[in-house]
């Protein structure tokens, strides 16, 4: 008999128990299945929860179960893809990540701690999320089991009237209503904020009144049924700097009232105004006559920077032309400096320093400074006049005009003048028919009566009528006299009065005669002058004389042989204070050269040809 090892009797049961446990573990392997509370989770198999495929060969069921069960090792929805993810400080991490392997949980790391939150919304319809098993059939024990994690579709509830009944499950919630009833806003439920988000449309509240502030403010004090608040804003009426105090009145439709801004600076030397464009007050130096020079004084006040010594006359300022008018035109403190003294009568007339061929001598004055001393048929009685004279010692042509005058002037010339009257040779009013109010006279072949002597010609500058009182300018020049033949003629283009002399000693005979002249007139003395056809094509000549009855005719160039275009014989009657006068009117071509002849004197003296284009 073999012998058994020595052991105590009490140790045999303990060894047998350890051996039994080891045998069970060897048979079960290294894994264990943990069943949930089948009564709580529910299911169509009477409360039994289906686990992983047990190898029964049902491939369709296996695929369905795999779709709803947790994955094996892959990241579930919301799982961290890297340590530290979850919106917290990246320096505080969760070692190993937070993926729990459940597809319907949202896995985050918060301050180093993993958070695995169920989300029913990640499960298919009719299922709930279990923190251990993943998506399972939607049988519920309480409302928390039914929460899908969404705010906007309302709060889900568990319908558990009978815990053992198959129909026990989750009921959907009532969707959140976000309408605030205002027409100027739009509302929408926002899952990210779990709240109703409101978008305000202020433009929908525009009341078309420029001075109102229009806002969409549902529920605010004063809001209308659409949620709009329209508030009057007086500051929006301040659109014009030069008007202050305007107010916004919504009932009347906008801004109203207001007064002009006071820009006065208290100085009489400035003109005060407001400029809306620059939003500023302007205090400009006073320049009442608008000549560009500010007044140097206003009453007893001296104006800083002012230079105009007469701010009521635009012709008076620094640098102005000095007229002989007994005033300081250029504001240099000297009256009539550098000008020829003015004279009111022939007795105190001043001579003009003309030089033959030496250019034009100009004198200026103001008719208001003179009296009416002489009358001329070219003006009206009572008009103011000034007198000058020239002395000549040789045969000259004198060119006299008042171009540059601001007053309507009349010119007259005479060889004799005293207190009893002005014995004129002729006069002129306007160089054309009223378009230019300056006057012009040519005195042709004026010469002394004896060799070695001088002869004086008085020049009268007259206003057109008694009301004429402006400034005048008299221009005079002397040239060696031209002849009275087709080879040498004086040019009277532009209009004016030609005054000349017919004497055998100074004027040659000219022929042939005009077609209207009587036979035998070819031996008479003639005067001839050239002119150019005026722009309007019409020319009128009036020829006056106390010595002969003038025949007048006009030829187109050439002078001696050109075609005659008009001829009028003297009729023995005079006009305008003269014994004889003849008028010729004819059509001409603008710019073409013509010649006018004054004929009919077997022997005579002065004549006056008035040419009015």
C-alpha cells in the first residue's frame, strides 16, 4: 500500500475550493458580459437586451446590432481626437484621451477630467443612448432617459403609465416658439445658445422723416404694433450752419423754425455774412463800390488795411487813372496830379500839347464838375461841357474822339469861341447809329491863315443831355494832312464827322463828276474820303455847308474809275443851322472799299460830312 502525503484534514476543503475557482476561470476565458437592467432598457424580446453576436449565424441581425452597438476601438461621436481637447486650457490634459468607445456620447476633457455625456440625438429614431451599451431601444424609466440634447424641439417626456407595458416609451417635446409679434424683427431658435435669437430690422421702421431716429425695439416704451420706435432728434435739423434753433416735429413731417446765425463782429469796416458751404462766419473788409479795394475809413473809424479813399466810386482807388476832375482818383493824396487842368469856358481853356506825328494826347475829366456854357446841335440844351484847344502851325489832319469815356459824349469844334458863343464848324454824336456812344471828328487840312502864324481850334466835350454826368476821355492826335485825290485820301471808316475846307490853294480839281450833277460841274472843287462798307451793309452820309450846295456820290473802288453806286444832287436847302445840306443813303458790301465825294463848289470854304454806318 502506498502511503499518502501527510496533511491536515482541515486543509483539504480549502484546496478543493481554490481548484474549483481556477477551473471555472479556465473554462470562461478572460472576458465577462455585464447585463444591464433589462426591465429598465426594454426591448422587443420581453426585456432581454441583445449583446454582441453569439455566433448564431443570423447575418442580418448581426449587422443591425453592429450598427447600434458601440464600436470596437474607433472614436465615437464627440470623442477627443487629441489629449486636452474640450475647450479648456491645453496645458491641462487627460492622459490617454477621453474616448469611451460609445458612439452616442460626447467625450470632452474638462480641467484634466474626462466627461462622457449621453446625446440621444446621436441615435437613430426610436432609440436612446445608454452610457454603457450605446444606442438601445427607447424604453424609458424617467424624462432624463428621453432627453435628446436639443433645445429647439422642446423637452421630451417619458410616457410610463405602466412600467411593464410594451408601449412605455419617450414622447417628443413641443418645439420652442420664438415669435415676438413684432413686424420689424425676425426670430429663430439657436441650438448653440439654447435660446431664441432675435434679428432687428431698423430699416423696416423708416418713417421718411429726415430728423427722426428710427429703431426696431419690440416691447420698448413707445413702440408701435410693429415694434418700431420713431424718436424726434433735433440735432438732425442742424444741416445748415447759418440757421440755428431748428426743431424736429414728427407731426408736421420734419424740421421747422430756426433763425439766422448772428455773424456780426461789431466793426463798421467789415461786411458780415454767413457761409453755409464752409460752415463759417465771414467778416470781409468793406468794399461798397466793389472795385477790389477795401475802404480806408468808415465814418470817423479808420479801417485797418483799407486803401480806397472813396468807396462809393469804383473809378477811385490806388492805381486808378488820374482824371482832371478836382479829385484824387488814385488815392495818392494829390488831386489832379500829372493831368492837364480842366476848363469850363473858352476863356480859361487849356491847350493840349500835341506834336504832329507825335502820338495821341489824352485828357480825362468828369462832366459833373462842369456847367452848361455852350450849345451844339448834336446834343441837347443844358448839357454840361468842357473846353480844350490845340494850336497848329502847319497843314494837318486832326483825329479827335472820346473813345474810353463812360459818359455819353458829344464833340464839337470851332475856330472862334468867346462868352457870346461857340462858332462851330461841325459836331458829332455817336460814331455809329447809337450803338457806341463815343463821338469822333476828323478835321481835314486844318492850317494857319498865313505863313509863319498859328491857328487855334477849340474842342468842346459836351454831354448828350443835362442828366449826363459821367467821366469822359478826350483823345487828340495830329498828322501831316493827306491830299484830296484818288491817290491820297483820308479814311473815315467806322463813322464820325469829317470837317474840311475847299479852297483852290489847297484842293486840286477832280473829275469826272457824278451822274446826277449838272453839266459844267466838272470844274468844281471836290473833297473825297475812303471808307469800308459797314457790317450791316448800310451807309448814310449827310453833307452840310454854308458856302456851297453839295452834290454827293459814292463809287466802289477803284477811286477814279470804279462803278458809281449812288448819286444825290444838292437841292438848295439847308438843315441843322446850315444853309445847304444833302443826304445820301446806299447799300454797300461789308468790308469792301468805297469812296464818297462832296462836289459842287466853284469856290468855297468849309464843309461837314457826317458818316453814320
